C-alpha cells in the first residue's frame, strides 16, 4: 500500500504563518499596532506594507480569508504553479497596501490578507470565469466572476473594511489572470 505524503505547499505555509500571527496577537495585542498598516506611520514603519497581510482582527476575519485562500489558491496553483501563485498573492497584497496608503484614513490600521486573496480570486475569475461556485448563504451555484466581483462590491460597503486593499488585489489578479489566460490560448 502506498501512502500519499502531505505536501507542504505555499498555501499551507501562508495559512500556518497567519495562524501563528493570530495566536501571537491574542498573546501580545500590541502586534496589531506594530505590524498593521497605518498610512500616517508608513515612512517610519515601511515593513508594514507586507506584514499587515499576515495580521487579522479576529478569528472570523482569519477564517474567512484563509478558507478563501485555500479554495482559490489550490485551484489556481494547479493552473499556474506555486511560484506564480506567490507572485500574484504578494503582488496583490502589496498593491492593496499601496492603495490603502494613498486612499485610506491616515490614522486607521489595515490588517488582513483580503487584498492578496482578492488577487487570487481575480486571477482565477479571469482564467475560469464560468467556473460555478457556491457562496454561502446563496444556495445556487454562481459563475466565479460574479462571486468575486459581487464579493468585492458587497464588502466595499461594509464599515471598517479596507476596500482600497481589496481593489488593489483585484486589479493585480485581473491583470495576471488576463496574461495567463492569453498564454493558455496560445498553448492549444
């Protein structure tokens, strides 16, 4: 009998890192202020352009982002590979942070992987727009592009949501997905 080895791919490493940071913030809440992105303090804390995507404001925020990361990331990784997935993920997170610095409230703190996750969702929606997904609590399958764009629009109107980060991630994802989709067409 052959046993299948557990593959420690980048998605699981990102989830584990986010989980460790969530536990760390419960032990030492000040980490949110040290590693979260505050536009007013960015020049004195430039690392926060990246560290904020590993921080979450609570268990529900963490769970929603990591579950979405897992499903989008697992599918997208099979299409384009782990290294390209990481480029999209971190590119979306960083552009989301830049847009938050430029368009966000100067004294508010942004945390979360949503911008990076929206980058994966945007890329996947561009590459496989007709893929059917079920979005809780809607009981019928929706085309992926509707779920991603609809999720962006709905989340943008919620209070305390960094829509700027979501937009940055979505932009990177849509551009990357368009490029990879064009390359797919030339392969066949």
